[in-house]
């Protein structure tokens, strides 16, 4: 019996890696000799680095970097098992979790720390960099990241622009002559499902600014800043960055990665599955168990379970999903490609109680699922 375990994390509750461990325990209670293959998943956001390092037998590199407010912190990035590919999560050095609610202010938050991680990886001879853009605290268009890589920004008075995002309104010229030369020797991939443009009602500032601490007035000013930034980028590279889907990801970081580093935008889940060689690994499996914290309409729009099901269905492998809660009906589960879905909470309890018992609840739920599956096989 070969069972592939490929869940996303239950956000704020349990990591995908720990979820795999709990699911494995539940399976082994029923089928002790089952071949269980653990592939913790992510979609480019939280957990992407940890999961890919685990799946490829890679390593974590610790780096002292700069947080969004200029403080030195212990950060990290991952090097995959091939020794040539790095995974950098923007949240590691430029993430919202690094700030208290009172500190959130996208007018001053900088992506400089993410640039430091990129520089460190390039110095180690890394040739391919996968950048996960989830969880950023910044709306600086990647200004800080590029400054760490040697790019200089000048205003209309020919003065160097600081980390103050509002100074982008006065941006007149970008000097890339000192851009780290190793950039041209590396391949950059953006692992993100965000397709928002750089500016406008659906752009970085309007859609994501408020969760980063932006007031309505800040949102308008940030949008004007990124619009000016985009105009200068267009002049420099003769491209229309405003019209490129995904340029607005991570407060405009997508725009800088695309324009200056030549990054290609890939679906987060597709990138993870490709690196993990998911399609190869699942061949010959009898069952796939996946999951995420909540099954809802967002699940249908290309998240982890959707990607897992797509490949499993191709090889006619049944897919079972576990979750904290399920809002999808049977026809929507069919659309998703999931055979059945099981919430782990069997009775009334608070969210806090469910979180405190999540590993036990997962293990118990999976045990019952596998008991029924084994009975089906025997029949």
C-alpha cells in the first residue's frame, strides 16, 4: 500500500511538515507496513522554504538581515538538495509577522532585507532562485530589494532616494550600472498566484495595502508612488510594467523582479510540485491524502488541493482531503477532483480548543479514513 501525503499547512495552527507527520501516524495505526511518502506543500507563501528544503533533503542557511523597519534580525533561506537552487521567502526578512500591529506602516517598510538574502545566495554560487512573495509587509515596489543589489534611484533634483516610499513620487532616474553582476548569471522564478497589476483599483496598494497598515489616504498616495515608479521602469526597459499580471504582488515587488532581474512568474503550487517531482512520486500510489485549514471558494481557484488533485486524477488515484472546516458541496468537491473531504473537528469546540488539539484530531480523523479505505480494498 503506497499512500502519498501532500497537505498545505493549517494556517495559524500546524505546519504542512508537522501535518504530514500526524497523518503518517494515523495511517500507520491501521496499516503499519504502508509506504507513506510525505510531500509537505505550499503555494509560494508561508512554509514554501521549509517544505522544499524538507522534500529535497536540502539545507537552511541562516543570515543576519534587515527587517522592514531597518533592524537587524536572524533570517534564513533554503538551498535545495541540488545545491544550485535557493528558495527565498519574502516573509523571512520583509514579512508582516516581523512587525507588531502598531508598527505596520507601508510608507516606511522596506524590502531591503529580501535583497540581502538574494545577495547572500548569489555569493554562494546559487544559479536559480525561487522567490516566494507571500506575507510581505512592504509596498515599496521592491525599491529596498534593488538598493541592496546595487541599484540607485534619483529624484528630479538628482538626489539619491531614501527608503521613504513617498519619495518615489519624485523618482526621475534609475541607475543600474552597479546592479550585482551575478544577477545576469542567475534565473529567477516568482512563486506566486497573485495576478494583480502594479496600480489601480486592483493593484498592490488598494488590494493589499490596508492589511499592511495603510489608511485610505496612504493607499491613494502609495498607488501614485507605484504609478510613477512604473513610468520610470517603462522608460528604462521599454516595457509596460503596468499591464503585466503579477507586477503588483507583494506591494509591487513583482514588478522589480520581472523588470530588473528578468524573473518569470509561475503559479506557486505548480512551482512547488515541479521541484518536488510530484507527478513522478505519486505514480503507483493507491491513495493521496491532502488538506488545508478551510475548504472554500478560494480552494477552487488554484490552491494546493487543486494542484494535488489535478495530478492524482490524471493517474486515477483517489484523493481524500482533511480540513478544519468545509464549505464546499459535493459538486464543488467533484469540480476540485476530491473524492471526499473530512473536517477534523467531530463535535462542538472553540477554535482555540481545536488548535490546541490539532495533531491528535488529525491523527484520529486519518485513522478512521484509512480504516474505511482498507475495508473498501478488502471488499
